[in-house]
């Protein structure tokens, strides 16, 4: 009897070790303990989440920051707000990240030169535009603009920063998506498509960069209290407003803080709140594994989260049907 118990215990332990080996994280990035003097590029950093990211990186972590954005007036105001003493630790450059790749490449080269020829340690692709409209109301030009800035802007900036990261031998790339990059929503036809695209880019990119010690993070923030949200709410369809009310609104400070922590950890997914956790479990699919705990939650909760999300989707469809009948 005792022999049987011992053999069974050995078998269970052996199976546990085997599963742990087979399901171990694909990679284990080192935590970036000190960001002081690191060169961080933040796109779309003249307001909202991007501006808060720049503020925290400058004043709480001592990083050197380059902000890329289109509006020169906002950039000037941002610089005055963040560094009234005109510190050379912040560089603000006006460039359309979704326009010309050559312009983006020149901006990154200029940024590295300004910061003492420091290569880019962290790139945070935050730039984005947003139209909350149905497909019938969204013009072809608006679709094209969102693809250029929300998707191609991230591609261009990433491609421009990779040479300096490879030269350095390490790096972090953050793609700021949205909960609308995990779940299709009424009125977000154009926006969801560009944010969904970032996850596909991130999964492929991470596989290509694994040998270069460069790690990718995709952030999925919900609605965030920013000037952009205020403008968005002025024209957002009523159906979209009702659906968005089922999720909370976070502060830019909360969103930025977790993005920085996730980038330092090298986590692939950065989610917020219980809704974000459930969506992260449900949409994990074939994404890279960064911790055994993360994988365990995804495996155990995928079925349950599917049931919860279906119940949520039913309520969304009820809103859409009720408003159109």
C-alpha cells in the first residue's frame, strides 16, 4: 500500500515537472530596474496618455524623453508644462508618424543625436486618431487616416528604432492598443480594425525579435479621462455611449503607470481592471507566454470568460437592435 502511494506521488510530481517544462514561459526578460538616463520615445505625447507617460518618465524615473507629435503648438505647450526650466532631457519634435517613413527615420536619428547619441531604449507607440462613427458615416479618407496613424505610425516608428536597439543589444517596444482592440464595438468600425491589427503585429514582431533581447508589450486601456475622450463624446453614437458605460473610465495617470511597469517587466499584455483581465484571458490565443501564472489563468478561465463575454455581447446587441428598430 505504501509503495503504491510513493509510486503515485512520484508519478504526480514527474507529470507536474513535465507540464511545467512544456508550458514554461517562452522568454524571461529581465526587469528594467533603473530607467535613469534611458532614452524613451513617446509618440502622440503632446496630450492625454502620452503626455502623462512623458511626465512620469521624466520626473519619476529620470529618463530622457523624446515626444513625437504633429501639432507644434501643443508640443510647445507640452514642453513648457513638463519642463518649464527648458531642460535638454525632453525633446519635442513635430512629425506625422503615419506620413513619410523617411521623416520618421530622420526624427529618430535627430532624437538620438540630441540625447548624446543614446540609442532608443524604449519606444512607446501611443499616437492615434479616433472617429466614433458607423461604417456608413465614416468616410474613406477617415478610414485611411486611422490606418496610417494608428497602424502604420507604429510600424514606421518601430522600424526606425530597431537599428539603435539592436546596436544596444536590448530594447522595449510598447504598442498602445485599446479594449476596442480585443472586442468589436458598435460605432468603432474603423477604430477597432486598427487596434486589432496591433496585436497581430506584436505577436509576429515578438517572434522575430526574441533573439535580439527586444521585448514587445501590447497595452489595452479602457476609456481614459483625456481631452481626446471629451472630444470623442461630442459625436459618439448613442449606442456606443450606452455600451461604453458598462466599463469604467480610468485616469491618464493610472494608465501610464501600468504601461511603464509592464514595459519594464517585458510583459506581453498590459490590461486594466476585471474587464481587462477577462478579455486578456479570452483573447490570449497564440500570444507569447511571459509567466506560468498568466498561462494558468488563461487555461483555467478561458471557458468561463467566454460565457461571461457572450452574456455581455448579448446586452450590447440588445442596445444596437433597440436603437435601430
